[in-house]
C-alpha cells in the first residue's frame, strides 16, 4: 500500500509491569550526534524554517539530551515567528527511556525558544507535552509527517526477555540477531503519513546482513529509498564510536530516483551544506569533491537481497547492468558448491587402492586451480554414494567396508552421524554423479580477485570450490566474462571482504553477477573472451566485457 492507503495500526499494549532495559545499557547505547549532522538530516527531510512547520508533526524516537530536538526547535521557532503564529501543541513528539534525558531535553529546548523570544511558562508547558519518557517500540502509536534521529545502539542481550518478545511481536522485521534499531526503522516507516519522510543516522549493517533482510523487503515493497550516505570515516558523533554509520532518508511513496553518497574523513559541516545543496537541486550530473562522491540513480536496488557497496559511480553502473542483463543462473546456468564431507582426513585419499575402483572419485582441490589451469594432484573422494543418490550397501564393497570400519570412531563421532547412526559413513553432502563429467568453471572460495578455472570434465569439486555449469554457454567464453573486472565488480559490491582484502566468492555472490545471453555476444567478441580466458589476460577480458555490456568504463 502507498500514501493514504497506508495505515499505522496500533499494536497491542505492553503489560504495565514490563521489565525495563537496564539504565547502564541505555547509557552505553547513547551516541550523541553533532549539530551539523542534525542540520543535514533536517534539510534532507525538508524540515526547513521557510516552510509552515506549525502544520508539520515531527518525531524524535530516542531524543537523548536533545541533539535533534535543538535543531528541530530552532527551525520550528523561526518558522512560527516569521508567520506570527503560535507554537503548535502537537508539532513535536519526542521520547526517551531515561527520565533525566527527558528533563535535560525539556530544559535545553525551553532555553533555546526563550532566547528566540517565546514566553518561558508557555514553552515549558509545551515541552511537557512534546517530550516524554517512554519506549518508542512499545509506547508510540501516533502518525507523523517526519521521523528523524539516531536510534540507540543497545545490545539485544541487554533487553529483558519479555520486552524483547514484545519488540519482535510488534516488529516482524526484527529477525535473527537484529539490533534494536531495526525495530526503530520499521515503526518509524509505518507511522509516516502520505509522503512523510524518515531521516536516520545509524549503523549500516542491516543493509547487507542477513538480519536486515525483512527490513530491506519492507522498504522495497512499500517505501522509497531517497538518499544513502555511507559515513564510516566521518566525525559524526560527539565521541568516537565504531558504529559504521550511514545517513538514510526514506519516504512513504513509490520508489523514484535515489542518491548514493560515499564520504571521506574530510567530510564536515561545509561539505554537508554543499552536498545538500546539490541533492535538493535538479542537477543530474554526479558530483565529486575531496570529501564525497555522489550520484543519482534512477531507482534504488529492489528486493530483500543485500544492497551493494561501492562508490556512487560504481553503484550507478551496477544498477545500469542490473536493469539490462539477466543474472547468471537465468542463462541456463547453475552455480553450486563442491562436496563437504565432515571428515576430509577419512574421505579424501591419494591411495585409491584402499577401496574398489568405482568408490574412488577423482576430486579437484583449490590447490589444483592455483595457476589458472587445472592441474590435478591425485586426490580422490572415497565415495559412499550410488549414482541414484542412495547410500551404498557396504556389504557389496568389501574394501570400502573395511576402510570405513577402520575409521568408524572418527566417522560415527560426527554430528551428522549421531543424528543418523545407521548412516554413519555418509558425507555431509550427497555426490551428484552427473556433475563429474560435465565441463565446469571452478572458483576458489577465498581470493583477492575472481579466478575462474576450467575443468573440462572428469573431476568432482571439493567444498572449498564453487562451480558453474551451463547448458547454454561455451565455458571459455563465460570464463572470459567472469575473469573480467566487470564480474569482479559484482562480487566486490556484495561479498564479505576478509582481513587483507580477500573476498569470499560464494554462490550467493556469484549468483548476483549479471551476464548477457550467450547468443547476444557477437562471434568475434566470443572468440576474444575465450582467448583472454586461455591466456589469463584480465585486461583483454575486461576490454571485451565492457564492449559486450555496452559501458565505456568501470568507475573505481
């Protein structure tokens, strides 16, 4: 639903005796935002003093000692004075868990408005209604035009079980190990009036982690991602924290264009004003300064999959490719992972004579693919699976039976064997016998750069290798595309990066790679890709890939 069709339905009330979050945990979760960050967010959501703010309801769901409230009150007071109108009784809604924060915020806002010329007694009465003690995830049910703030960083272990159950009951996006701020996003979004805006500065982990999947889906289905600024190195808070923050602005409307921003440690108040000026203008050209890069995307990334990382220019290219090319598995292609045994010391051998010939399956290992050409080192899988997918009858294979019995303690002690004691000699994964003889591209799990290697058939991959098989592709042509920096860019945008810059080339990330349909690649380009793959020439592969994808360059 969109706009006026979206209703903010009150949740079930919480029991009055609900255990509170320990005060020390709340204090540890308080991170105070610098005033220029507050101003930036208020500008982006459109809460500016040139508007008639007396008719706007704005909410700060965790006000702390008033960082956002001071910016809000300043603008509200100026707007009302310029129109000779009274301060609205319901213009501000702010909550905090701690009574002393409520008191401090009331005092700070009162002092600010009195300095503007407002009557102290009247302002004090207004602040008592505007700023109250409460738990936003339990107590707040009012519709609002704007929500801004810095949701608290409270560890889920510090939330009493009964309170957490209510949080999760009322906020379906809080799945798995979801932090409290996920619930703040959901409740704030659901409270927005038609066209209303949310502006948070918050940790960005939910954009990529598994626990953010339901929140990403909610946004993709019902809201518009308007602005995202990654601010990992920016001095955005009054004290140093390791929060990996991002500013996000979302709106209760259908998805339109979106702005992606990447900042550096040089980003400050003056640069923020420069960025906001560009963001609210009609300038469609990307903007790059010493402190930020910004680009407008035609839309944000759909669905609940993790959102990509990268420079705004890189994201714009990825969005272009996403809009025009199918994912790899939509081209009669399959991505998978090799067999996990649960006991490699037993199931892998270089002495195939220990078992029957049909029970020794040649296995490709990561080390076999090191040079870019598959060079088998003689490792076999002691294979307990029949071609029809059933576990072998050991009585039919005396040598295999003797081998497994010699290692019974190691095999039977595995978790999987304890769950199925009568199948104690099975590997974790079944063996797909049809895979062995198929031509396939093998990709080591952990590498600095993408490293496709061709197995022309005859080997079964180990679980540290991912494989790609296809009924449509010439595997060398596909290998050339995957060797290119275009394919690398897709994996870099989505994959987990390990210490030292190593990437995880897992199936979930390989499946995000977009490719042309094989028949759409001209003969000379196909030949050039195959040649680049044979020669392991990344530059040549990238040059052809750029032409095939119809892009001039791949931005950093």
